[in-house]
């Protein structure tokens, strides 16, 4: 277990994947159904469908981050530093 209480092997990334799939499915269903009912509500319906697609993308992104063991911003910064070091980029101010 890590210090924040979320172990990297706890399998909770599957919940994020399930949430993403559900939102994506609901968004596709709503999009295919089209404009049913009062046309004055179309902007609200369009915003709702777009929100489902954005939410699905966000859930998938969080699932990928969680599955890869990134739980804090510091973990992401460290990964970026490792990538830059591997590419041969020197830190600023070192010549």
C-alpha cells in the first residue's frame, strides 16, 4: 500500500474504465436518439450529450493514470522528469 491509501494493485482503475464505458454508451445512445420532444430544449440536450462525451474522456484518462500508478501530481512530475532525462534534456540552469 502507498501512503495515500491507494495501492497500485487494488484494481480500482477498472471502476474508472466502467464509468467511462457507461458514459460513452449513454452519450452514443443519446446522440443516435436525436432531438425527441420539444425543440426549444435542444441546446440543453446538446450540452448534456457533449458533457457525456467529455466525462467519458475524463474518466478514461483518470483510469489510465491510476492503472499506471500515478496517484499524485508529484508522481506525474517525476515521470515527466524521467522522460526528459531519458531524452537527454538537461534541467534549466545547468549549463
